[in-house]
């Protein structure tokens, strides 16, 4: 009896976490913005939440980034490091997190889409509907999403568009 109950509990937990991770695409869009650098368009970012509204205290969100040009993984990591420096994250912490991201991120081609789905306990990257690597810690997930959503972001206009203001 105990083993049957345990198996049922494990199956339910697996099913629920799978549903949560895959349900992001049904969420309404909060906002969308295009990052431009000079004449070049770099990517289009879109923020989705279960309610279709951005509430800073709600941990459930999905950030979809559609790249408008080819960018190699090293350049993505360098750009992420610069943004984290801007947000005041220590060098030691940045290096640890960048190492983790380097294990997951691909080179991106024009038209590729990376999705970052975050909940209260973790965050995860997806490409073409498949997870990239292992789930990331809450701290790393919050730091990553902070690049776009922190009130201290280097791109305040982009942030306002993403959060629907």
C-alpha cells in the first residue's frame, strides 16, 4: 500500500511540474519590446505571466527572446556579465553563474527563440520546446530576469514596455 501511494505521489508531482513548465505558452502577453543598438535590431523580448499582468512579487513568468541576428554564446555571456555588473552583482557571483549558463546556452542564429520560464523555486531555459540543461536556482533566476525587470536595469524603456506600461 505504501509503495502504491508513493508511486502515485511521484507521478502526480512529475505531472504537475511538467504541466507548470509547459503551460507558459498559454499565458497572456504582458508586454513586448525590441532591443536596438545603433542601427541594428538585436532581439524582440516578450513577457508572459499567468494573469497577463506584471506583479513584481509574483515569481511565475516567462521571458521569450527571439533573436534578430546571429550571436555566439560567448557574446551572450559577455553581455550578461555587463548587465550583472550594472546591477551590482559581485564578480565572484557573476563568474559562478556565468559558468552555469555557459553549460546551457547555445550559439543563437537569426530567428532562434530562447525561453526562460521562472517560478518560485527555479528557472529554466528552453529552446524549440526542449529544456536546456538543469533548472537554475532561485537566486540565479532572479538575477537573470533582473536584467530586464529590475528597476535598476540598463534599459528602463525596454522594461516599461515589457511590463505593459
